[in-house]
C-alpha cells in the first residue's frame, strides 16, 4: 500500500498547489473535506496530515474544524495559515484578529533553527495571507520564527509531531518553501518518496484486476491522452475483457475521427466506432446554456454506451479518463460549515465525465486516473511507452466543440468552427516555437459585426483565438503569441472561413476565467 499524505481542505485557493508540491517529491497525497471520517483515513497507509489554509476565521460561525479524532491518530500534522490557527485554537492556544493584516510578501526571522527551518537562512522571504494571528501557542509548542506583524510565523510540538506555519510554503513566492515541505515529508513523516509513474502503473494494474475480476469493461475512448492512458492501463490489467468504444458525436475537430482510429491502431487497442452525429445534433438543437449542454451530452453518452454495450454483450464497468482537476472543478466550492463539499449545488462547470452523468448510471465507474494531474498522466503515458503524439496531444474537452460554440449548435456553425480551429492549430504547430502552448483553439461567438470584404458590407461572426500556458490545467496564463503569428491566423481565418469577418485574441488568465469559454 502506498504511503499517503492526507490534505484537509479548509477552502484555500492553494490547496491543489499543496498537493502538487507533495507529489513533486514522489509522495502520494489525497485531498479530503474536513468532514472526512476515521474510516476514510483508515483505508490509507497514512504518513502524515496537512491542514490547508482557508478564508475563515476560527471564530466565525460555522468555521470549518478538524475532526477531533485527527489528533488521536499519532501521525505528523502540518498546519498552514488557517491550519496553524486551527491547531492553536483546538489545542488550547489563543488566536485573535490582527490589527495589521498580512497579505503578500513578508520577511520572517528564524529564532530557533530546528526542524522545519533548520539549515535555512535566518532571514528569508515568504508569502503571507492572513487576518488572524496566533497570540499564544498551545501547551508543548515552541516558536521557530517570527515576522514584524506575526509573533509566531512558525512553531512546533515535536513530542506530538505537530508543526505549524503562518505563511504558505507551497507558493513560488516562498523560495525555501519546497525545502520546508521536503523536511516535513521525509524527516518528520519518513516518506520513502517512491510514488513514481512505474509504481502507479503497477498498483493500478493490481487494483483494476482485483476490482474487475472476471467482469467486462466498456471504455469511453476519445483519443485524448487521458482516455488513451486509462485504456492502456486497463488493457494491460484485463486484456480481452476490455471493449473500447469511440462515440462520434459530431462535436470533434477536423479529421479527428480518422486520427482516433489511427491512434488506437498504433497502441494496439481494438476500437468499436459508433456514429451518432445526427442524434447529438438533434439533442442539442436550440440549447444555449452551457451547463445544460454538458449535461445533455453526458446523458447522451451514457445512453449510447448503454445501447452499444447491449449489442456487444454484458459489461459491468464504464471506464473513463477522469482526472483530479475534473473532480475538483465539478465539486462545489467552500461550504462555510466544513470546507469543500462534493454534494451541494454550486459548481464552476460540470465535466461530462464527472457531474453530467445521470444518477441512474447503468454501469459501475472505473476511473484509474481519478487522482492524477495532467502532467502526471503524461508521465504515466511515457512510462507505458505510448507514442509521443498520444502523450503530448493537447487537451480537448469531453463535450467537444459544443463548449467552444457560444449559443446554438448547428451543423453550419460546427463546420465554421472546425475550419477556423484547424487553421489555429496548424499555424501554431508550424510556427516553430520552442515551447508550444498547453492548449490552443478557436471559439465561435454569436456576436456579429460589420465588416468590408471585396468592397461589400458584411455582417458576420466574431471568432476568438484562445491559447494558454499551464502545467496541470488548474491555473493558466494566456500565451504571449508573436504578433506576426496572430496576424497570419487572423488573415487566413477571415479569408478562408465563411461566416467569420473578425478575429479577437483572448488575454484572460485562469483564474478569473476558465480555459474553455463554456
């Protein structure tokens, strides 16, 4: 069983970043709500616990708390920001609102060069983000560092294996933060650092075999790296018990159906292709709301998989390439009572392979990549010896072009977007940039503007180009594409794609925007 760090999420914007930093050290971690039960953690080989930061004050009504049993588990605990204040509050210290809120860069002074801060500079920059301060440490704790506005910037109780930081070690603005986290993981939690792509593959194959047994699995294969890696893992675990089905819903990019068939052949996966383009178009006719689009597509996927499965024989499991960011984005944001909740109504957007599935799903879900980030999936794909054009294929949403067409989905609008998107992808891929953007595509808007083409007035659609840089899709920045490249794409689109007379470039980062427009 893999050693695991459990991260309790109290609503911090940096919780996913904590997970990234832990996994960068080849240590496995999972994120849990403060509602986590003793039984949920008992299934893990628990090496330590991290309390995330969060926007609450420990004195707020309904402020999230750590379950009392957490303090009885006798595993190391690291509290970060709100997590530090919570440790102090629940263990008998004193927390008060500070007259000087710290948000942004600060300088801490190490007053006791032990443990987390040993072998680090006595004065170092960190990133603070807090309104409350710990004014009195709980019994047994000793001070490690301070700042001008914070008497206790770091503290510890080694006898109880409890450690606390008022600043954020997970962000790049805390240069020595990685060293601090590394010390916690290896010197305090005694992690082995052996969670690697190879070990993930081996454990996943074991788990798939144990869960599936002699049953059959129907795999939703889209041709993207996520579904291809998931399918390859499952095929290596159960071989001929896997049936891969490609649903051609008519929402794919130009020539993509042929490319998916070619990719499957390269890998050696037998593929059953199902042409349901007309069915999806009819289902989406007149639908404008993006959430409704996603849910319609998710339900239609399951319906067609159900029909296909019946034709192919009994299948107990439906396999998907769901990733950790899909799960998190489909979950609700902070619940004031107990951190993030996965069962309330408010969502960022529903991913068709997570939140868009109907409650009457006729399969059990098999999602071997559910706790991986995109870059980790690529590393697993490389370890599986998948072709580079599979491993580095740019992300493509499950609902396809339906969430890249703002407004009504019609065959004509799909054809327009496909042609424009093909130009965007071709020009960026041919430009010869050293580092290609994480994702790049076209978005067709319902906005029409006046133009002049061939001395004639036009009144046609605005098309947006979106290109972003990212590591895992959780955050992203707009790509600084060369002006000449943007000019070339714009000129080709306006001249070669009917129905478009204006091209704009999206310079919004994530957050506040999302990568996709819908």
